[in-house]
């Protein structure tokens, strides 16, 4: 059997959308499941839509996601180059071939002329298509004489090369996810294969490269489904065996209707790109899952389940586990709805299984956080205490800010509830008691009990006043844990401070 080779073929026209990430992931999972290769090919023939930095962005995003290509512009490979702009000679060779077999023709119509015709059609309420009917009346090598064509070529008049769509043929197409369907060629137009600047279009370069790079399976977004007929015919015209195709459904808005867009993200406060991206022209910055604090493993797990359900409805799977059971036949035909809550749930699930020291490293790499006041030992204790409640790494810090900054104000309501005339006495006593306590790990709970008992104070009351003194309000983890992390000196200082400030 032919080796399975799958490619992800993005165009560097901007940052990768969530849908693009999922395509790359399914490409990768399928290839790995089949013991095949995963290839990254950059489709940059459309110079007008080229965006500076987009290619680097794509590579960095894939790397962050852990989807590492076997072959790519960066990794090289047997079929290099992997950037279409560097493969012009290959396309030129095949274009010459398709012209000789008369499956394509030269079209000399200028954009202005075509606009004119388009307007005429519109005035009649029709939509213009360059197709098997209109081509008979336009300026191309099918209607012009050989001499006229020769003349135009000698005068270096620019021309496009168009595919000559066969007339009234029923094409039987097949898609792994969607099954069989057919299309009549009369509904298809004569697509441009090479533009008048000599650059091949997506359709031609894509088919040539899939053939040249021995791609066995084309897995891509459903927006390419309408091109499948043309691609079948291009393979046929070139006499090449075609790959198998699978078109993935859209990722839908949270409410379920319509394609998920960047605007939805802005509106509901979630990113739609893996990494943040600064548009080089407008300077606008788009949010990224990485910068929002998502762990790449959680992000990948979430993306994988947008359109695929693993066996036994399992939800938590790492890349290798996903690859082991990924099956294109099980990819959903219907669109998958994105859910911010689900994305956060995945992150929480992954975060709580991480080791404390790994989280410490991640926390230290989180920007805008100043951890310097705490030792690593203290930070590790805070992490152990807080990670179960955190969705994102930074929550560990924001939810435990009171460890880093002593309270300067005290919640009024809580003061009313917790403080009375006897509080000062018992807290002063407690400070003296604390000064002699051992603070050895795990002993403070007992110490607190002993103190409350000897002084005849209720535990609940004591805890409340301590919480107020240490945190500034009635929230946070258990008091013995707070005391232990803050240490003797800081704990006593905070209690004294509260005594000076609360009356
Ligand atoms: N360059 C196309 C894109 O931007 C690739 C489509 C395909 O995979 O055939 O999505």
C-alpha cells in the first residue's frame, strides 16, 4: 500500500484561525494514526494577500501546539522546497503540459473588459461566469486564430491561463466524511490556473504539489468542497492518480449558527487564534490562546473534540492517545460549536494534574506577575493550595494576592461581624503564643486548637478574626495554611497591623 502522506497547506494571509488549527491537528492525527508523514506546505502564490510575518506565525503556532511536521520549509525534506513561491519551475513545466493537451487555454481579456461584461450581465439580472458558454465570445485562444494569438504573445500582452471545463459531464465525487455526491460540469466555471503575472493560482499549484509530494490524503476545510470537481478534473487532465479527500465542517459560533469569527471572540471575550498576532498594517493586536493563559495540551485537546468524539466519550486525551484512535470516518458531518466554558474546563483539568514545580516554572514565566517577595518553598505551597481552584496559571496568583501583599484595608462588613472588645486581647495573646510556636509543617492546626482551648475562645471566632487580619476579608484557604505560608514574622506583623487599624 502507498505510504500515507498528509499535508497542511496554509496560505500566509494572516494568523491561523481555530479552524485552521483543527485542520492541521486532524491532518497530523490521521498521518500519525496511519504511520504516515505530516507535511507543512506554505501556499504563498497569492502575493496580493501575503501578510508579513504570517508564515513565521504559522510555524510558531504549530510548534506551540506540539504538531511538529516531518517535512516543512523549516525542517526540509525529500520534496523541498515546501514554499510554493520557490516552486515556479515545477508549475511552469506542468502548465506547458496542460496547454499542449488542450485542457487549458490562454485568456487575453483585460480586467476592464471582464468588468464590462460582468456589468452587462448584472444589468440583465444575471451573474457572469467565465464558462463553457461565455468563453466562446471572449478574447481567448479558443476564439482567436493562431496568428492572432501569436501576435498578442509577441506584443507581450498579458494573459491568464484558464481551465477548459468539459461540457455537460457528471462528475462522481467522493469524500471520506461526506460520502458520494455528484456535480455537473456545466455548473462550474473555467477557473484561472495561472494569473497574468505568471503566478499559478491555488488550484493549480495545490494539485501539482499534492501530486509531486505524493500526498495520499487531502484533509481540509469545507470551504474547499466546491473546488473538488475542478481538482478531480485537473488530476484527470494531468493523468495523475488523485488522493482521497476529506472536508471538515465549520467551527460554529457559541450560539451555534454561523462560522466562528474573530468578531465573536472580541464580543464574548475569547481568542480565536492560537497565538496573539499583531497585524503589520493596522497594528491591531488579536488575542491568542497562549497569551490568555491556555496550556497547549489543553488547547489541543479542546480543538480535537470540536468535530470528533473519541471512543467511550473519553474527553481527556493527549496527542499520542488521540493519534492512536483518530478515525476520519468518525469525524462529524455537522459543524462543531465552540464553547468558551468548555475551553476553560479543559484548561482547568490539565492544570490540576500538573506537578507543582512545573506550575512554578510556568507561573514564573507569566508576565505582569511579581513573585519576588516569596521564596520557591512558599510559592510551591501556594500552588499546592490553589491549583485545584484555578482555571489559568495566573489565577493562582490573582486568587492568592493576599499572600503577596499584606492587607491595607479591612472589609467593613466583616469587621462588624468578627470584631468586638475582646478581640484585641485574644489576638495579642495569640501573637505571643505564635512567637513561641514551632511552625513546623502541619502542626499549626493543633496549635490553634490548643490556644483556643486554653483561652476558652471559640475556634470559629478566632479563625474569623485571624482571617480578617491576615487577608483583609473573609476569604482564602484554611488559616493554618495561610499562617504556615506567610511564616511567623509576617503573620505576627499582619495581626499587629490589624490591631492598630481596626477599632
Ligand atoms: N492554501 C489553502 C488554504 O489556505 C489550502 C487548502 C487545501 O488544503 O487544499 O486553506
